[in-house]
C-alpha cells in the first residue's frame, strides 16, 4: 500500500495548549509523518471561556461534532488517530470514536495520561463496560510502554494494545561545554505543568538542604491556584534566591531553558512517559526521577541519571547534591542520556512505528 495516499486525521489538544499531549501532536506535525501520509489535525481543546453556561457548552460540543462528522466524509481511505487521556475527556473522545465508526473509518486510539489506571479503577460497572465497548471498536490501542500495556490488559482485557513510546526531536549536539565559575549556580530544571502529582511540594521541601543551585520551575498550572501557593511557601521558607517560577514557556523560550540547564528533575508520583524527560535527555541533561509509569524503561539508575523513590525527599536531596557537586558526573550521565534518547526515543522512530500500525489497518 502506498502510504502517501492514506489520509490520517489526528485529534487532540493542539498548541498553544501546554502539556505532553499537545507537544506530541506538534512534534508529529513537524516530523516526516506529514510527508508520508496525508496528515490532518482536529483540535479538541476547549475554546469556550471558563464559567460558560451549560447551553454554551452543549452548543459548542454539538458544533464540534458536526465539524468532525463533515471531516470524516469522502471516499479517500482515512484512518482516525485519536489522542486521549483519562476522566471526562475519554468519554468526550469516545463520541469521536463512535462517529468515526458510523462513517466506517478505522480508529487508532492513543492513550496518554499518568493516571489512566486509576481512572479505570474508579468506574462503576456500567461505565467500565462503556470503556470496554469503545476499545472494542478500535483497530489498535496505543500505549506508551510495556508496563502500561500489561497493566491495562490486566484491568480491561485482551484488546489490541500496541506499544509506541513517545519520541522527541533530537537537537543538533553542541560542542560547547558549559563552563561555570566557582560562583555560578548550577541550574536545575523542572519542566512540566505544576501539580502535586509531579512532586512539586517535595522539591520545595528539598531545596533548603541543597546548596549551589537554583531550581527553575517552567510550566503552567495543572492544579488550580498552585502558582500562588508555591509563591507563598517559597516566601515563608525564604527560598526566593533558590527557587524561581517562570510560568509556561513556548518554542525557543522553552528550548533555551533546556539548553542552559545542568540537571533535570521530575519526582513524580504517577506518569505515562513524560515528554519533558525525553526533551531533557535529548539536550544532554542528567536526570533525577522516580520509577513511575514508563520511566523505568527509559532510565537506568546511575547511567543516564539517578532514580529516587517516590516521596523520599532525603533521597532526592542526596541525588541532587551528588550531581550538583560533580560536573564530570553530570557530563557523563548527560551524554549517556542523549545517546539513549537518540537510539530509542527520537521522533522519527515513533513515526516508523505509527506507519507500521497504519499499514496494517486496511
């Protein structure tokens, strides 16, 4: 089959929305996938304002579904690739699945989200059966790691799960070594939306015992009001010279933080396969992470970085201080992280796996 004649409609929240799923969509849009298939995008991000009336919300969704149905029309061979996550979003995306099947379009469902397993566990028997029914309508269900595949098979049954790891663009390697004087602070980067799930409070608790470094929080709010709460706590603990909140950053502004950082840290309690981790590795950063979600399939302890147990602040302090105090170790682990990302998690590797899936759909 000539793949260039296949139309792929990909759905999900599109930039400028901040988050891992939107970054995946943007990276795929900029990859070779758009040259190998006829790639189109359908933005599912909410466009109505907060506090909207129920009438406005329903009207907006109906208009979205009408637009979706029109997009599905035509005689060209079309694959629908739906990026989804847990909660109410999954059920909204399920309507897109049903409409696609009404138009006889094969569906590839792509599951993101760090707590999809908890979402499944929270469902009553009727909603659980609804999820199974939707998945039975899909040609393939993409998950981000083998551990997620095994977990969801145990919870949901033997559906056509297939593993496609997230991939990121690999920047051109810089030959310039980051030189630091004795007075320069080591730059520690947290990249992601701020939320308790990603260990934000643990990081703040750790910083009084960390010397010679600045922690840069780069990302938007996932937990409502967390910016103000973090700012208040930083003031109470007198950590203004150690912690800086930069808010969400886009494009080159975000890339500049990745280029100038010395260490990446993400002490999450739950993850899928975080794009920010892969972006840090691609930029040659050693990492301090927890062994959750797909992370253990990416990072080997003491090779690409240091792994600490979830919620163990003292372990995180020790790991960060170890890397802060040893530039040679940072460079060694950063080089290993970049090599690992080049070999396993480049965006073109993801494209290759998607093309294999698409080629078997018809």
